């Protein structure tokens, strides 16, 4: 299990070293969070 975590960590660090990929990942994460938040709000209004 620790080996998988280390592999994921090193891969993530390598991706974040490239500014374009880091920006893309940041925007993608922001859009996912906004999408989940809007889904929760719409679901709350229906009930």
C-alpha cells in the first residue's frame, strides 16, 4: 500500500512541475467542486 502512495505522490509531483498541467488540473478541480456544489444546491431546492 505504501508503494502505491509513493508512486502516486511522485507522479503528482512530476505533473505539478509542469505549469500548464498544474493549471489544467487546478481548473478541472475547481469545475468539479463547482459542479458538485451546484448539484447539491439544486437537489436541496427540490426537496
